[in-house]
C-alpha cells in the first residue's frame, strides 16, 4: 500500500536527518576530522536521495484526485512531516557549509574548538547509511572540494523546496497531529514503521544527571 | 510546515560584528601554544578533557590583551552570556567566576548566531528529548513552553516526536563521555537562546522581515545593480570619529545650559512644583522672552526658524532690509511640504503667482538653473517640487541675512531686554511635602472605591530633598 511505503521512506529520511544533524554538531570541534567530512558528505547524499524519492512518491499520491478524504488527510500529514524534515536538512546543510568554511582541516595550525568531545562519529554515520561499518576512501582535500559540491547541493535543495511549495497546495494549519502532548514518553513505537537494521550500544544510562556534578579538577 | 525564518536569496541576515569578534577570540584561545591551559574533568568514572577554570580564562585574557582585571572579567562574562563558554558546575547560572569553577567551550554549531536564529521546531524537539530523558520531569517553565509549542506547531508535532526519538538514538551511538558533553552543550545552548523567565534576553534579532517578493533572479542584471550599489556605498562620505566626537562634545557643551534636566530650569520645574510659570514664560507669544531662548537663536539658523517668536523677529528684521519675501517664500514651501496632499496643486500655484512668476509682487532671487528646473516641475506639481528653490533661498538667508541679524541692533536689544527668571523661593519649612493629587481622569471617576487607596499611595511618594516645594 502506498501509505506504508511512504511511512517507511519518511522514517528513513527522519533517521538520516537526525544523524546528519548530529554530525554537523561535531563540525569544528575536536571531534572533527577528515573522516567526519566524508561521513557528512555520504550522509548528505543519502538524505538527498531519500528526499527526492519521498517527494516523488508523495506528490504522485497527492495529485491523485481519486483518493478518499481520510487518505488525503493522511497524505497531507505525511507531507507536512516531509517538509519539516527538509527544513531541518536545509538549515543543517547551510550551517555545515558555513562551519566547514570557517574550520578547514589542512592548515598549519589547526584551531578546532576543544569542546571535550574526542570520540569518533563513525557509528552515527553507519546508522545513517544503514551499514555495519563505514568505509573511508576520500582523499585529503575533501574539506575544500566537498564544500563546492555542498554549495550546488544547497542550491538544488532550495530549488526543490520552492517547487514543492508551488506545486503542492497543502495547508499546514489543516493538518492535525496524531500524537498528543507527551506521546514520546510512551513506548518507542514510532509513527511509521521504524527500520530495524541499526547498531545500538546497549550501555546503561547512569541515574545521576550531569548538572550539579562536582568534578574534581586535575591538571592535565 | 513551520514558517521559514530564513529569508530567500538576497536578504540574508548578517552575523553581528561583536559576535564575529568574540568568535575570533575563542578560536585564538584554542592555539596549542598560546591558548588556554586545559584540564580534565573527572565525573565519578568518566574523564572528560578540555575543561578550564574561570581564573584561567581571566588570566589568559589579561595576558593576551594586556588589560586590567576588571576588563578581563567583563569580557569573560560576555563569553559566558553569549554562550561561547558554558559553566559546568551551575549550568543555569550564566556568569563567569574568577575562581576554580569549571567551564568548557561550546561547539561552533551551537554558537550564538544572528544568521541562524533557533527555530520553534528545534526547541520543540529539544524539549521532547528532554521529556523522554527525564521521564516527564521537565522544569515548570519548560512544561509551559512545551504545551504552548504543542499548540502552535501542532501540525508538525508527529515530526517532533519522531525526530526527538531518532536524535536520541543517534546520540546513543557515541561513547559515554561524548554523550555527556553533548547533553551539556545542548542544554547550555538552549539556556542561552531560550532563557528562563526572569532572565534577560541576550540578543535582539531585530524585526523579522517577511518580504514575500524577494525572489530575485540571480542574473547579470541583479549583479550589475549590486556592484553599482556597493560602489556608491564605498564612495559615501565618511567622517572620522575623532572629528565627529569633537563636534559632539562641542554640541553638548553648547546646549548644556539649556537642558532642563542637566541644568535645572528656572523658575522651577513644573513637574516637581506644579508651578507652570516656566511654560508660560516660554510660550509662543510672549511680551518678553527668556534670555536662554534668545541665546539659543544664535546657535544655528534652524533654531531661529523653529521658534515661532524667533521667526517673527527675523521677519521684522528682513522687512527692514527689504528681503522679507525670502522668509515668506520659505514658509510657503514648508507649508506645501507638510500640508495636505489635496491642497498641493493650489498651494503651488499660489507660490508661483506670488514668488516665482516674472513680475511677481514678491519675487525671490533664485539662480536661473534652479528656476528652470522648478518651472519645469511645476507642470506636474507634487509635494517636493519646490525643494530645490527652497533650499537655495534657505542657504541665501543662512549665509547672508542670518549673520547680519545676529549682529543687528534689533537682536542685541532683544537680548538685553530678555529676562532671567527668578528661582522660586524655597519654602521656609523644607521638609514639608507638597500634597500630591492625581489629575482628574475619566478612568478614576468610575473607580471610586480604589481612589482612596491610590491617593494614599501617591502621598507617600517622596520628592527630591533639594527641590522647591510649596504648600
């Protein structure tokens, strides 16, 4: 059925958007590295593929005049979810361009911000790409070369969003969410069908919160 | 979809310059040789690097910029206030303490940015994540924000939930130390961007510009216009701050005796003593003006013209010199500029008949070029058609008649005659407070019950001990 397919694709896009944001947050910090830039590039491309697929599917469904009112309401809801996802992606892409330009990797004195994050982001990227392990094959100049590609991709996304606005007439205020406030506290069944092929670290979360920690300072 | 605050091509917000400067300083703090000394933060079993103490920051600033203690502390405070550095011990208290309290740098994505203001969608996702992590135990104001957002962006709420869950799953992929840092960072960012009620907003993004028709084509035409615009901006007249500050100081010195707040006003400040003699003595039509007022006319031509009495005196003087038509013309032009649009054609016509036509009764002397241009414009009269002519006459008066007026007998006599009001005698009993009563206002008339309470409160308001007061 069209709906289930849509939901799966939307879930996938949602997952990639979340991972992409996570990766962009690490840009410019001590977690930044050549690998991160490559991860960003790969995740971004995946996101775009999914975006285009989603858009095609949803526009065909919405253009179909013969669907029932309920169906139409559901597709409009999915459309709003899709556009929200694209919004986040667009902002993150623009920001990654900005930060990527401000923090080039191959300079004599690297001035990455020492934020306390030192681990790698491989697992996040692997989750985004739905693979077990990431393979890195880019060359050293990826931080500058990729930025040019990124610029064109941002222009493409902008254009796509403009077209979407023009072609599909969906009134956001007419859409009602299925979830009520606080729904996230219930079981982790997501709105669509969540994709299962992910790696998750089963580390237990300690009960103590981070704020109010009395840290013993040790001189490095 | 949420309304996009990112504007279309061509109308991008700029990063505020002060923020750019702060960013540069933060980056220079990262220098492996000259930067700040960093330590490890030990949390029970995890060790997180890249922490620094407040005193480290202050000392580094003092050393790097050779500034005083106070100034370094102030700059450090700015860093914390704008979220470039966040405290580890008391995250909600965004101040810099010059002791061994720990701080850490914020990641560039979460830097304060006027180019990328935080959106409601982001905040909603953050609150949803926090909700999940804390199992529903949000702080009061966060709960309110959550509910408000749920109503406002309800159409995309499913997305909020989906994205919140996915973001949490993504962060679970990192190791423990990084996860803690991520949480701290995000929390610090939102404490700065969405401060809890009662704290000041750090930054003013300015009004949002929702220009719907800014979809510009990025073609040659557009770029030509941009180049032209930038070229004109470069050629703009600029004044060195040393020069304009000098004239600013001069202006302040000149006007200080005239400022009622700085210098006090004679006979007395009506707002304090309820005595309106000050206003009466300075009203438009008065037999003898005050000395300050007449002195003010010598400061600039505009001062003279703006005061109705000054204008009248000047007119009298011009009549003696047989050049009164200049001032009349100027006044008529002002009338056209500031008057009703419907009356403009007839007014302009009048002006032409009286002042501009050859053989007019009060012909004004305008140079031929301006006259030609004005006559041309009179064919299609609009509000500003007489501007050039008016400007010409204005400068004529300013350069010629005005200085002579200031040296004339007329002005000097007036200045000699002008009075300096006496300060009202202070009451014999200076500690007697004047009865205050609120002015009769329609609102009060309908609330007779509360009147007594109000009157009692106003009577207890104390006035300045030094001001005059009468029973």
